[in-house]
C-alpha cells in the first residue's frame, strides 16, 4: 500500500491537491483541488450522480442551500448534541479532545533525569521514572482544564446584525436539506414510496483534530441519499426498510468496486449497540484500507422515522405520506447512504497508485478506471519540429475535447511524455507521427492513422483519424482494450 506522504507529494507536484492558502502558511486542514484534482473530483461526482440519481427510476436529485433556518439544527439535534468534550492547556492554550488525549505522543520533563525532555509514545509510561501523562501532551508543562462541550458547527450570522436572533450555521451535513424538502419533492414529483432523494454538496465541521490529508477536513463534500420507505410494507416477507437497507449496502459496495477499488481493500463494519446512534435501527460502514489503515469510507444507516418526526414536531407540519392502499398516513422510514467525495477520491487515488518496472526503469502509474481518469486522452506529436504533425495533433485535440477531457503536450520526447501521463493516470495517449502526415521529401504517402496507447498494458493500436473519436468513446464507455484491439488490429 502506498504511503500517505507519497500521495501528498504526488498530489502537490502534479496538480491534484494543494494546501489551502499555502503562501500564507496554509490553513488548518483545508485543501484546494488543482487542475487535475478538480477533474477527478468532478468525474467521481458525475459517475455517482448518473448511477444513483439519473439512471434509477426511484431516485430524484436536489441541491439545497448551505445556510438553513437555525431551527433545522435544533430539530436535528445538532445544536444540543453535535459536540465533543474539550480540554484546554492553561500554558500553551492548545485544545484537545478529552477522549483523544492518550492517542498522541506526549512531551515529558522527567524528574528522574534532571528534568530532561522526552517525547513518549502515545499512552505509554516514561521508561525512566515510570510516570504517566497528567499535563498537556504538547508543551509538557501546562495543567489541563476540566472537559467542556464544544459544538462542531461553524456559527455565523444571517444579515448585517450580529445578534443572537441572527445566528445560523454552515450545514454540518447535507441530509437535513433533504428532510425539510421531503414534502416539496414528494408532491411536486408525485412520488410513491419507496423513493429516494440524492444530493451532492459541501458541508462543514469544526473538527478539533482534523488531519490525514483530505481524509478528515473542516470543509468537505458529501454525496448523500435519503431513501424513503413505507415501514408497513414488506418485501419477501421482511420489513421493507430492512430489505432496502441491505440493497443499498450491496449497491454502494458494488459501485466502489466497479470504479476500481479492490475487493480485498473493502469491508463492512456493523455498528454495535454502543456505536449506534439512539435513533438508528442499524448502521453499517463501508471501510476502506486507506494508507492510515482501515477507516470509514461511507456509512449506510437506517434512521427510521426519527428525522421526519423531529422536523414535524419543531415545524408543526405533518411530513407524512398518504398510503392509498391502506388509507392511512405514515411517517416514512429512511435509509441513508452517505459518502464523502474527498474520502472517495483519496481511496480511488490510493488504490490506483502503482510503481512498476518497465525495461529496467521505474514507472509510476495511476491505474484509474478510465471513466474517472482526470485526463481521458493526451494528444502527443512525435516530432514537434514538424509543422504538419503539430497542426494535425492540435486539430485532433480540438476535436476530441468536445467530448472528452483532453490535453496536448509537446514539451519533451515521447517516452518522457508517456511517463508524465502515466503518473497522472491519463487513460489513453494518441500520437501523431510521420506516417500520419506522410513525408513528401522521401515520397512517402500519409496513411492518416494515429496511434492510441493504453495506459495499463502500454499496448498500441493504429486507427484512422476519423475512427478515433468513436474508438475513444467505446473505450471510455466500458469496452475492453483487448476487444477494441482485436477489432482494429494492434499497431
Ligand atoms: Zn500545553
Ligand atoms: Zn520520567
């Protein structure tokens, strides 16, 4: 498994992810997606939206605002319960989560060695005096305050007056935007249960200990679905909510595998009673073997009727569904598959990374699923001094860029250009050479063909310029390289 340092350095060097406000020293745990990062991120979101919203007859989409009525967060429980217990150091003023104090190495001035300074591994005792940490782990000198509850929502003010009545929050999850629009969507789209609403958008949490690159950040993007089910229905003799919960777990797992995550790097983690939120009937996390170890990639929760009932209570609106067959009003149960875009991107990146040896040389390659590759096609002229080759290559780039993310590069020799594209995971390279345009001096006729090179196998095929768009479209649409190569013939 690739290390996080290797990924962070590749991401910076090749324009995937930069530290936010880096020229000012950076901001805590915020990251900016560079030219290749934004393409990768967009492609992940597009694939998710197409597969889970557009292609399913039982799903619709939504884009709710980030700023919502402050009562939403009262009803959802976030104002009162979305908190972490914090302690402060009276000396250095650093703040820690009370329950994570023993998860970090601690600084110790040891009385048994004339006060020498040591850094002792997390949760271990000093090997000289046997002492355990009681003071601030960072400075090793300050006393810690008693724990206080700290709310993780970013607070702000709506309008020009900074008064209590104007307090609102940046949403800590996109889910609530869906719940409060349940009736709007159900009625405007005339939906029958079961149906779901999907949404992709930013969310904000003032995490005390963010970190591990884009794994845990204060500003992040979610892809969430709330799937509404009639709790009185049964499917195959089981309660409908339980049936749909299993279906969503299977669908999400299949989705991540389809776009490239290896099965052995994915596993399911069932929440036990202690982990389960009080309103949840069952929650399963999809975990991925990140460079930091097995960690949550997404969660799929059965939230029962908790959220709709809470909003009904606080808003005074019914938020029920009329079951025509049984002639009764019911509050739907909700299955919530909730994924983080940034985490998904990190997983796809880690899984794609390979260091290979090709003819005695190291090749770094990102083996992204072709549909997710930030650049679908790179167009490369074999000789940049030949005006006709360059012109043809630029025309091809222009044509392909109507349908695919395409770049043109002529800043190095072809071998070097291939390595550069491999390192950022470009799915296919198209090369224009002397044969393509012909050589009048030598009396060689143009064959009008270009070479397509497959990133993973490094095999090449030759196709005519007029075939090119169709072949690339087939490849990106899921047709296997071997099949296409067999059809048009290897170069
Ligand atoms: Zn301190
Ligand atoms: Zn000691």
